[in-house]
C-alpha cells in the first residue's frame, strides 16, 4: 500500500479544515449549541423526564448524531467533488495510488474531522446540560463507526453530484428529515403503535438509539440491532464505492 499517497491526501484534506475553522467547526458547534439552549434549557426545563432521564440530557445523543451525519457527508462529498469540479480528478486517477488508497485518504480525513467535531460538541453540551456516559468505549465506537459510514456515503454523493446544488439535496431533503423523525427529540415509544412500526423503517432510528444506549443504557431498539444495521449500511456503501471505481461511474467522463 502506498502510505505516502494516503498520507498526502489525508493531510491535504485536514489542512482544508484548518483553513476553514469558522465554517468547519465554529458554525456547526454554534448551531448545535442553539438547540441545547432552546430545547435543553428553555423547553427542557418545562418537560418531564423520559425514561428517568432529563429532557435536556435525553436529546444530546440525537443532536450530536445530527451534526455528525451532516458533517461527515459534507466533508467527504465536498472533498471528492472539488477535484472533479476543477479537473484535477484526472491527475488523481493517473497518480500511483490505488482506488482503495484514494478512498482511505478522503474518507479517513472526513471521518477524523467529524469525530473531532462530535467530541467538541459533547464538551460544549456540558456547559448547558449535565449528562453521563455509562459506556464510554461504545460511545466512541459508535461515534467512529457512524463517521466512517456516512463519510463513505458522502464520498458517493460527491462522485454522483454534477453541481454544487446536488451536494446539498440528499443531506437537506433526506438525511435531515430522517434525523428529526428518528428519535432525536423523543423516544419512539411515545408514538402511537402504528407510527412506532413506521419509525423502524427509518435507519437513523438505529443510529440514535444505539448512541443513546452508550450514554444512558436505554434505547428504543436493541443495541445489537443498532450495530448490525450500521454495519449493513457501511457494507452497502463499500460495495457502492467498489462499483463506482470498477465502472468509472462519473469519474472518466
């Protein structure tokens, strides 16, 4: 494996984060902090506990997952789209690096940036709401696994998109509604039975549920199912990336 090539791509993408700290770090942290202020402090103080957890603490895993998913997709999609937009993608494809090394560089950098952001948001949340982490290892494992999975998903979107507008369609029109309807602000047990069944078709439910279990030991679905669904989606993304490079879909034309 050409580790020099992987490191070059990785360092280039990480350097872009340092050049755009306001956009990459400050903006999502401030946006999430507003959720903590409004829902955690203002509204949360007037609401009862959910599963013996204060409302402000209950929504923390969902809000972290919201930022993590959006930033993972954004970082990875923008990272691979820009070489396509500028025409330097052909230099990348002709360089002595394999497709696997290209993916490792871009997805690794996007996942790293998302994990760093997730940790910063968790630290920031402590300023507004008290919370506990019962299973810190599994919390970090879910954080990393989700960041890698959705960075791969964002990589696919970046290759598929042929304009800046398309980079935002999936995150804004699909991912964001799924997160808000996936138990970010409530437990799906609070819904009528028919809507509980419908919610189980939302893949984000399993991500948020597993992540919340790592914090408080409670979840809407079994944690094993949450891990399995995440790994299933990760496998699907890996197969899609393999097919893209095998066929040259939107890379050679």
